[in-house]
């Protein structure tokens, strides 16, 4: 189970980073993750991986900006539901 302390730490990290959504782009200039204002979040152009791996990593990084908060919300929702069921059954 993801503890409330770990959820709080994750939310603090998320609150401190550039707002999303982030997007990944690969073009003749390189492979980049950028924020909503176009600023570069991550430059994966010179990563020591095959190009397709840096593309996969870039897509993951971009998706994590909105996906991780959504996952935390769902974890908390399900934990609250489980707690309510446990209390009801006790």
C-alpha cells in the first residue's frame, strides 16, 4: 500500500515542478519534452540510447506529468473506499 506519507511527498514534488500538461516531440532538432509554454523540460537528444528508446522515455516523461497525479488521486480514492468498507465490516 502506498502510505499517506509517500503520497504527500509525491504531491509535494509534483507541486514544485513545471505545470502540465507536458508533451513530447521528436524532430530534426532532437527529442524534447516541453511544458505548456514551450519551455524544454527534458532534452533527450544526446541520451546514450537508440533513438527509439529515447522516444519511448520522452513519451513516458510527458505522460507522467498528468498521469502520476491522476494515479495518486485514484489510489487515495480506493484507499478511502477500502477504509470505509473495513469500518463497515468491523
